[in-house]
C-alpha cells in the first residue's frame, strides 16, 4: 500500500491508544472519587473495556488492509 495509507493507519492507531488511555484514566478517577455514582462507574468500566476490545479488532483489520492484505501476518512490517 501507499505510504499515505500506512501513515493514516499509524495515526489512527495512536488516536485510539490515546482515547483508550483517557477512558481508563476516567475510570480510575471515578473509582477513586468518594462522590462517584456506582452505576456510572460500572457503565464507564464496561464502556472502556468494550472500546479496548473493539479497538483491538478494528486495528487488527485496519493494519491488515493498510499493509496490502498480505498472505500472512508475518509479512506485515512494523
């Protein structure tokens, strides 16, 4: 694939990492807060986990496409 597509993939990967990091930080803040709503905390925990899992699936396929859909994962350059 083109360098522009690979670069776009890398930018998406970084953005998703940052987004998930911020979600986890928010969960920690809510967990440590005495005034935290337990329902909201539970929903944030579930949401953060769902985003982390979805991100892994999305990025796995995006990387596969960005690198030209090679025959095997070993052919993908990091």
